[in-house]
């Protein structure tokens, strides 16, 4: 999906920044982890539960790697105050609106 969005953006003359790509990866990893967790809770088959647990562990490791990269590059302020986070969100929104 992100490849399609990226291709559309480039066709319109926009090239996504690394930060935007990292945010997309983080979002995808969160959604994947949530889906695996839900599936594990819903299944009663022990073999399937073990398989899904393995996939969940991999998805959590992927999310951790993406988060660490985003923190190291300064794209994700994990330890910022709520005021700083709101300020950054407003700044990002202005940039999007102003193009």
C-alpha cells in the first residue's frame, strides 16, 4: 500500500521524506501487531496460536527497530512533553497545508 501511495506522490511531483516513510512503517507495524494479538486471543488451536505468537514476536521486533531508528534520527520524540508533541503536530500540519 505504501508503495502505491509513494508512486502517486511522486507522480504528482512529491517525494516523501525519510521521516514520512518511517512513520508509515511504524503505523504498519502497529497494525500488524494488533492484528496478530487479536488473532491469538481469538484462536483455540494451540498450533495456530504458537504460529501466530511467532509472527507477533517478529512484528514487535520490527516495530522496535523502526521506533529506535525514528528516535535516533529525531523523527519521533518519544520522551517529549505533551506540549512539545502538540507543538510538533501543529508545525507538521502547517507544513502540509502550506505545501
